[in-house]
C-alpha cells in the first residue's frame, strides 16, 4: 500500500487528455525542470449554494496567457479549452471545492538552453486544499520577517509573470523566515521599497486609508489584490497604490496579505514589532474587507457574482 496523498484527486488534465493521478508524469529531461521555463496559475474553486464556482477563472487564465507572451511561449490551446478542462476536472473528480493549478511548461526534446523545438506542454491539476495558513494562525495573525532576499527585479526577470523561475526567490525567502521561527517573509525591492509576501500581496492601513505597493515595486498583479481594491472602494475606503517603506510597515495601524491560497490574512508582528495596538485578531478595516471578500468568493453577495464562474 502506498502512502495516502492528502491532496490527491483522481484525475488530471495533461496535453488535452484526462489522465489518472498516478499517470501524470514528465521526463527528467523536461526543459522546465532544468531551466524553470514554466508559467502557472493558482485558482480556487469554492463551494456555493449554486454548486462549485471557480473564482475569476477567466482572469487567472488571462494572466497565464499574458505571462506566456512575455516569455515567447505559445500555448497550444485556446483559453476557452483550458477553462472547459477546469470545469470538466471538477466534475469528474466529484468535488465541490479545490485549488486548481494550470501549468504551461517546456518539455523534453534535447538538452540545452535553447527553447527552439522544445514542446510546449500544458497541465491542469486540481488538488484538495483548504487553508494555506491554519485557522489558529489566521486568528493570531502572521509573524513576518523582512527577508534578507530582495524581490527579483524587472531588470532580471518579470516579477509580473507567475513564472516558476520567480519562485526560487519566494522559496528562499519563505525558508529563511520559517527557519527563524516566522510564518511568512515580506520581500523588499532592490531599492528598499516594500514589495510583497512570498505568495501574497500586501496592504497596510494608515489613518483609515488602505495603501498597497504599485506594479513598479516588482509585485505580481494579484487577482485577490484587485478584488480587495474594488471591495474596499465599494465600501467607501480610499485605496492608494503607492510605494511603502519598511518603517511604514512597522508603524501601520493594520497590515494584511492577500492571495488566492492565503485569501485575506492579517499580520500581527513584523520583525518582532507588534502592528497596531496589539489587540487580538484583525483590525477593523481588515475584518471588514476580509468578510466581504469571503462572502463574495463563496457566492453570498449578488454584487460580486460577476467573479463567479460556475461549473456547468
Ligand atoms: C508572489 C505572489 N504574489 C502575489 C500573489 C497573489 O496573487 P493572486 O491574488 O492572484 O493569487 C501570489 C499568488 O499567486 C504570489 O505567488
């Protein structure tokens, strides 16, 4: 008997075919394994009263195609085909909520850096997934560390693309933070501006206003970030996209992170400095946007139904 894999489902979509989970394999000479020539997405499917709904699926897939364009990778399927594949997988796996990981990568043809002739392969992988940070941590708030690793810069790679190559930067920052007893790392740009978490965008609250770093501070343009900006403005808060400096994090009234996996989670300490007044739980503005986001994603708010893509 093999070990039971807690995230495994039955089916994966690979290069146009639905395959059994154990058969979804690649060759060790896969170009992407050696040179990180892959671009992926992370998407959540939520259980709603109207059945499973994939949150902003089209926007996530559009980001995948934009990323591929930046790196001269032509995806051999139409966006609509990957959208249908996602729905099909959710149906065939008989699940009402999960995380979906589409990935586009260069496969095996020969050894060497050239992209010429390397096949563009595509997989859509649904996995069982609930919390990225456990519930206890979500209540207490994250303890974050400003990483000694800078966020990769646009002069080397595109930080705006969800490319596998970017994630060694995030993995190093996360590993360093965890080794030192923190839950998450916050990375600064090479100029010392606050950029983002290892898999999340960041917001601060100061004097009732929300502030989040702009694209030119080397962030991934998060779909959760975009949703939170819209929700916060709808509630009536002012949201500014402008550079944040390290000390502004320490003295913010509230700090929270956003991402598909993490959803919306507050930060209670950064570099051992308590954020805000030290009261337990998220601050009032974080709580408000968090609660609207949670309801919106789970189909409880008609105003945001435009973000729901139901599995038919
Ligand atoms: C580095 C990084 N920043 C930000 C985000 C948040 O993006 P999104 O809200 O689209 O999941 C993610 C997660 O995908 C990420 O990996």
